C-alpha cells in the first residue's frame, strides 16, 4: 500500500543493519531493534508433541502437503527472552522462524549490552521511535456485532453482477461459482494498513452475520483498532468478500477471513516487515490456508535503509524470508507485484521476489498490461510476476459503501486470492503447492512467459480440471490441442495454442464423416485458449472427430462420449 498515487502498498523490504554499521547510520533513541539469537538449544518443546506449539489445523495443513514439523516451528527459548528482559528491554514481536525478537531500546548502553551477550547473534536497526509511544500492545480485538441487517449472498447469481462480472469471466471463475463453489471452508489472512468501517458497512454485513470474520489483530504499535485505521484494506477486502445485491460480488464471498494490520500508516521503516513476519507466523499457527498481501517494499523514509535490485533473490529481505517460510509451511501466499512500472525502480519489490509466492501484476479488462504494473525478472532470472488479473479500473467498495473503480496491483492480487480460495474449496484434498502450480499452468502464456505479464492471465476452471487429471494426454502427430475431459459425458473443453489472433472454426463429425456440430469465426488470443463446447447433449455414445480450422492450418482429434 503506497501512501501516494494509486491505492497500492509499495514498501521496502528490511535489510539487516548490524552494530558494526551503526557508525554510518545516525543513531536515535528510543528505537526498535531486531535481536537475533544464536540457537534454540534446550528448548522446552518436542517434535513428538506438536500440539504444544501448533494448532490442529496448522498440523493438518502440514500433513496434507507432506511437510515435516521441525525446529523452526519451535517458539524461542524462554530463557533467552528472560535474559533480554533482565536488561530492561521491552519485547514486542517474537519470531520463531528467524529466532529473533523485536525490542524497544531507549538508550545506547542497552545496545552495547546486546552486542556483548553470548546468546545474541546479531542486532539490527528497524525504526526510530520518533512519535509518542502509545500504551498499546498487539492483541485480538473482538468483532463488534454488525448493526446492519445482512443480505444473504446469492452465490450462483453473483457472477452476473454488473460491477464484477467481466473480472470473473476473464479468469473463468464464473464457471466454478456456477457449480456452487464460493470458498466455503477456506481461511484467508489479509495483511494491510487497517480496515476502516468494515464493521459498519452493508457490503460486509454477511461476513458478521455468518461469522466469517474469524479474528482481527493490529501488529503495529500505533494504538488503533483495525476498523478505525486505513481504508486501503477496506478496498482490498471488498475484492474478495464484498457483496452488493445485483451489483457487486467479491471473488470469495463464502470464505472466512482474518484481518491483520501490519502496515504502520505513520512512517515507512523496516519494522513494518517485522510486523508482516509476526502476522505470518500467527496466521500459520492458526492454520490459515491463504495469506494475501498488497504490501510491498523497496524504499524507506531513510535512504540508508533502502533496498536495491540485487536483493531481489527471494531470500534476502526480512519480508521475503517471512513469505518464503509461509509457503514452506504449506500456506498459499499471494502478493501484489507493485506499481513501480513507470517509476525509477520499475521492477517488482519485496516479497514479490519469492519463488513460492504467487506474484500478481495488473491488466485492464481487455487483458492489456497496466503501465504502472511492476516488471520482472528476479535477479536470479525467475519469472515474475507470476500471473496477472484486472488491476486497472478494478471494481472495489470504499468505506462509504460506494462501488468505485481503483487502480493498482493491490486489487488484482486479492481478487486472485479469492479465486484461489474458490479453487481450493472445489479441491479440498490438494495442497497449496499443487494449487499454486496449476494456477500458473492454467495461464495463457505458460509456455512462453515474459517479464511483463509473467505466465499471463490464469483460467481457474482449467486449473480445476487440471487438478482432477493426472496428466494431460500428450500431443501426437503434430496435433496442437487437447480435449478435456476425454472421454466426456455431456460437455468438454478444447485447450489449444495459437501464435496469432486469427479466428478459428470448430466442427464435430461422427465416424462416418457426418457433420454433427459446428461453430465459426471464434475469437482467439495469442497463446493459450480454453473453449467450452456444451450444446452437444444430443450426441449418442461413441467416437467423434473434433476438427479445428485455423487459417490455413487444420487439426483433428478423436473424442469419446460415454
């Protein structure tokens, strides 16, 4: 979420500044520091009893993905925590993944004590405390009862709603919704700058009526409650969960949500990446299925702390390490690519550089890249962004309960997160990595990705079909398309590739050569095309020939009706 320009979070990822570098950095006190420990020796926890430190849902998610529980899941050694408290240090966040704590330091003598401690590996400056300290500690905030009579969302009709219909159809999410899948049973953790007025809006009344808001928490120290801070998160949440009868439906109106504020609206410093890390670990412990974040980092209020392109390797920035660990723990992580496309930075930032993260760029409703959308690749040559969705003139709902058009990858990313939740609800036995892979594979440019659109616009109905198949039958004898499924019962899809946008003609013949069905002048796009043939219920059981005429080229394939 950037505090300027388009409604997007563009923040830098935190680089570690050790004590040895402090001579070059103007020290201020009080300040926040990240203290990293050398080990987790003499832990009170055991791998044989993971229920001590993980929820049942978090354990089940690991088991489904075949992920081993290891020492990174252990909380920090309590003796080490007590040791820091003996120095008179106030501890805020604790990170088991990085084996580190965020501490409040009010004078330089305590920095020296940390530097001399035998249990401390390193200390890193995170932010000056240049504002009055609030008497606030991060905690769960109970959701107030909505004062509004909830409108019960109509799931199958929601794809016809005027404001969001085209965005749904572009990624064929409408096909899954028509089948009755809306993300039910899937838990999404949303990280943002606050969710102003969400508890008082008609567009979200169904979430409170149906207990779909599972919890809220402010991970900053700004002293505010999440419903009183930041409208960016309100817009973001609406792309997934908003509902206005006949006009607007988010991509996952049946999913359940955790709302976490990690962005501090008062300044831009690496401490916000630590907030993100703390929220990710908390979300993991709760057993969340998806993390979606429209926060991204590249520069800070102090240029000394700024990131650079050489750090875009997916494992340097604190926030990137947090996102990487989240993915390794079996969470599907979806993050905006950034709005740097027309600025001096130009590229994706952090944590959009992580291999295990689905990084989402922005296009308009015609599928054309938005100029502001950040570009790839990573410094080590990996494809980024991964995919794209509508982020230019995207539909959203503001805190005044008005449907508005907004620009930014901040809105393409959560829309995709909701779509992924719908895909998960349709395929509950598949792991996050399997979901992530088929979303990429379903995209139009999967065979020829680039640094602008990545793998391109995904197709969530194709992704669902791919999850239900072991493999796609191989292309033989120069035939350039697949029939899915084959055999079929009442309808099937054609998956084919083109190097140009010439229209195609389709025909179906029986084994005697009699024409049984045809359609001409079908529009196609360059790259992957996925076309549904459904008006063939009259065909009898047997073998048929599908024929594609594409310019001067002609392709045929056998298909079986059961």
